[in-house]
């Protein structure tokens, strides 16, 4: 028996037209068939009134309480990028931005730079060594993620994640990094980061790509702004037995394979999802990042998931991103369309035997809010005849699912329920 | 107002035929009438992904968190057998087994010995005193439970439950008991147990019943194997104010009558169920053990429960075993049949006034698994008009109940809900 967990990122929504949610409006015969043969419910990713991030939503779904195991998005994106993250490394989320001659930030996203321009510029500052006050080397690794988004990983002796954001989420004078606790480590880390920001600025502003951008009337990506410093402590890169928490609080993670006695593979394109998967010890397939876009062809991912299942992998996590993108864009028609595309794409899975199929999400991204919300998400669990108790629900959407046989649950319940169905749950008593 | 709680052991199941569970397939007009007039739900006995034992399932149902109060099956079966269990006593589950001349176990169940043979042999070793290394007496009490199953209770000074199982669940060379911690108490207890095992073997192998068995070509029940040592500490026999936990961890139990301000009587035939009831301070009716069998007449139990209710007992726990037996046998037709028989048997209860009737179970025993599972169990609560809010559910089964007004709950919620209906729940605030 294998498990295929299909997550449509940011799937949950609120009524957008004629009193219906995008899921209710979409034609999705395959998901409805799975709902009809399976058991449905509505799940709070973390709990009522908690707005999940994608990272905390998936951690919760895979049975890792985010209040214990959340390590910060910087580290997760760094892991997702494929960077080797070591104990004591500090990671930041970073943006390409535009400063004027007086070091005023005039565009926090450098005109939403992307593609070749971003890749070229990122390459020019991909590895810079800065000496700290004591003369020790600090290595700054920089990687383009997507759009204006990047990840910065720094490595050295006695670093501290207690440094302030240089991205203040508003335009205006550059906010240089400061220590946010009185330790010398924090002071030294902030100073080194500021020195790197200046070095990067010097390289970027004279880069030919930026000159070309200027000629084309595009904002130059001549400055980096950083946020969300997080540190991996007691960490073993990728698949080791113990990772650790934010701000130096050590946390020991039992890897997925050990915790559930199942092989697991993540089929996703975004760095964050891959990062969460690596963080909890799943294998990660190499999938082109561009497959994550709203208008992308989903068949490549579906094929990848099918091949993983064919190989006998116990647990395959298949991630579709478009629903979340449409939600953030506030474009419900695009969301409906993406759901319909995803529904067509998953058709081959309906022929699988000996496979439990789960369809759910990490959080709601209502189009009306253009942001994540605390609204619970629908979930369905479909399995071979005789394993699941099919309920009376024949449609997959937020409202139908809330009347289903699983009633209301939390993502923390999902893995235990699946283990129970598989016969892998532990007996307590006799 | 009185409460009658009817538990069909191992009732929950998965679809077995035409996509339906045994409960869905069974004709059970009385249970359906109770569901129609009552409120239904689906309940996790302990929690999602936890496979309950019968002992932990019922503890949970009666509001005793098994993670705090589970004392081990040995002690519970000993209590159920009627043995007086004292503080510091150690109990084991035990099997009649068969050894060859070289002390190889060749049959872990002595040909599933039962009845008169088992009773006679058990009597021959019912009370043996062994001297420990320090010259102190250790009393070994042995009692036949049912089939090849027995319970061994030992009493002495400074005993320890930290001794290994001598039942390794496989045939082969006898695995003598060993201390599983370095204490002298554990060593002394293991040594004394081994001495008793040899004494019992000497008595059993020359017993006339075994000679007769040999002549009839049946395996001799000439050896005892033990497992699951558990200790009652700080215990007061049966109904006292404080019992205690496994492995000497002291736990203080508030007896049912004190906790809920209700008299309570258990009507069950199996030692384990009686033992759980005694452990939490319920009264236990004397019911012939044979009434527990799959093909037994259930009317005797129903009459007993009715007479208890007539006497004015506040809470009556009525236990039917057959559903679990059929589940373990993997015989769904027998399960359907037993449900139908139980349904007929409970007809007299439908005439009761001023009585809340609960129908539920301790865990699922799906026929396809022939074992307990983590699947939740249906529950219905029926009461006098005006007390319960009847929902839209008119059938009693796993799927219908999951759509009921109680939605999904846990067994830990059941007693608080019943107290609330009775008006015995405490007000918090003003």
C-alpha cells in the first residue's frame, strides 16, 4: 500500500461568485470521483484562528508540530535551493531592490525582476567572503529563488541570528542591520552583513546587466534587502537525524522515514516546499522551478509522481502551486481554471491500485484577501475498497467536505489517520 | 434518570461486502430506532492513529485517561477473576502451553485447551509457595481465564514487575524469566518465577488430566508461559480510593462512584472487562463466563442489566463480546449475525423510561484485519424526549453516525456529555 498526497497550495477560499468558492465553481470530475469513493473532512492546518504559512502548514500536515519544529523560512529556502546548510549557518530571505544615489530604497522588488537578469546578477555575488572584526572569514552565499526573491546563507564562527531585518517592507532610507540582543556575536554578524550589503551594492551597480536594464528603462537591481534571519543549530545537512530550531533553540527532528517507517519523496518546484521536505528528511525530486508557475503544464510533475510510485516509494508528496498564486493575485477565475487544469492532470492517478490518495492543502488563500487566511481547508482520503468507509459526500469543496465523514480535523491528525488505515498505527493496551 | 451504556466489543469495521460494513449490512431495527430518536457521532476511543486495546478503550470511555491510569492487563485480568489484589502484587497473563522432553515449547496454546481440562489443571497449581533467596515466602496464585488463557498473581516482599516475558510468541526453547533492570528485586522476582515455572511443570506433567489428554491424542498442557508483568502499587483492593500504575509508578484513581456521584454496575462475562470495572470501582455482577461466547444467549445479560436498573443503579455498563470475536475471526457474516442477535436482545430496553441509553464500542476490530484498528467507532445517545437534541440520523452505523449531531468526538468526551445531560456537570463561571 502506497500513499499519494496531492497538495494544491492555498486551495481553500471563500465565496467569490454566486455564493460559491472557486472549488465549488470549478468543474473537477476527478476530484469529485475521489470524494465520492472516499471520506472527506475540513481541516485546520494548525488550529482555528491560526493563519498558516506554507512552511508551517506543511510541517503540520506531515506531523511535525510547527510550534516545535519551525526553523524559519530562510533556512528552509536555503535547504530547498540545494545549498548545503551546516550547523551554525544563518539564512535570510532576500530581495533584489533598487536604491537611488542617496541610498534610498525606491523599489523593494527592483521592478519585479526575474529570469535571466536576476540569475546573472545573483551569480555575480554568489560567493563573497567578508572578514569579521576579529579577522575571521565569513562566507556569504547568495542564490536567486524566483522573481525578485533570493536566499542569503552565511557561514562563519560564532554567528548569531539576532540581527534586524534590512527589509522594512517600505521604501525609504536603507535600514542597516543592527544587533537585536547585546551579544558580541550579534554585533559582529550585523556588521559583517552590512559590509556584505555594501560590497554587493558595489558589484551590482556596475554590472552590465543593470546597465542594460537602465537603457531599457527598467529599475536597476542594485541592492539587496534581507529579512527573517534564522539559524540551523545542531543540524546535519539534509537527511541527518537531528535538525534544530530558530534562534539557536535546539530541536531534534526524527526524519519522516524513521518516524513513519516509510520512504518519502517530494515532487515540488518551489524552494520552500523542497526545503520543508528536506528539513524533515524526505527525498526531493529535481523538478524545473518553472513548472511551479500558474500557467505551467502540470503533466511533468504528475509523471514524476507516477514514476516515484512505480518505483515503490511509500509516500509521495505532489505539490501544485497555481492555486496559491491565483489567490495572492486575487484572481478567482484563474484559480478556478487552475483547479480544472489540476483536476485533468491527476486523471492518471485514478487508475492506481493499492494506493491511498489524499487531496488537501496547506492553507486557504482567499482571492478576496490576496493573502493566507485562518479558514480551514478541505481534505479527502480515498483508498482501495474495504479500507476506507466512504461517506455520503460526492463533491470535493470546502462546504461539502465539512459535512463529510471526517468532520472537522486538524492537519496534525492526518498522518495518524493514514498510519491507522495502513495498519502501521501502534496499539496501546491489549 | 439512569444511564445504560451498551458496548458491543470491537464493533467498528470497514466495508466487507457491497461497500458496506457489518453494521450497515445488519438488520437492527432497535438500534436504528435509538439512533433516530437520539444523537449520533463517531468517536476515536483514544485518538486518531491510536489502536486501542479493550482495556485502554474502556478506561477512556469511562473517563480515565489510559495514559495515566493503564495498569497492565495482568492486574486487570486478576481483578476480573475475582482474586484479591493487594498493593505490591505482580500479575502476569499466562498461557497453558506444551513442552517436549527437551523443554522446547512445541505448542504455545496446548492445542487451545479449554473447559474442564483447563479448570482441573489450573486447580492443581492454584496456590504454590516458593521461597526466595532470602528465605521469604512468595505466593503464586494461578487461575484459568478462558481457553488456554490464565492469570498468574504473585505476592511477596519487595517484588518487581521488571521481569522479562517467558512467552516469546514463538515456539522453541523455553525463554526463562530475566530481570530487565539491574535491581535485586527484579533478579529475585525472576528467579522465583522460574522456580515456580519448574514446579508447575512437574505437577502438570504427571497430572491425570494430561495423561488422559495424551491418550486422546491431545497436546498436554504441561507448561505455563507468562507475559506482561504488571504491578499494583499503593492499591486498595477493588474499591478503594487509590490504585496505581504499571511498573510501580503510583497513580491515584478516584473511583467511578466518587468521580461521577453515581452507583455503577458492570454486566460482563470476560475477566478483562470485569477487571477494568473493578479497577475503577464499579460493582461487578456475577455472570457466567460462557455467556461471553459468540453463540451465547444474550438474554441472561439483558435480564441482569434490567434488574440492576430496576434496583435503581445509576449507571449500568452492559458488555457484549461477540462482535469482537467475529472480527478477530475475520468472519463478517458472524459479525452481522451477532449484531442482529444483540439488536433483538436489547428490545426490552426500548420501553425504559427515565433512562439514557448509549450504544458504542471500545474499538474497531475490522474483519479484514482480524485485529483491532485505529478506526473510530459509532456512538449513539438516546434519552427521554426533551433531553437530547435528535439529529437527522436514523441508522446506527459507522458512516451514518459520522454525519450525526455529535460529529467526531473522543471517548474522553462521553462521560462529560452524559453528566451534562443529567444536569450533574459543574458550572464554571456565573
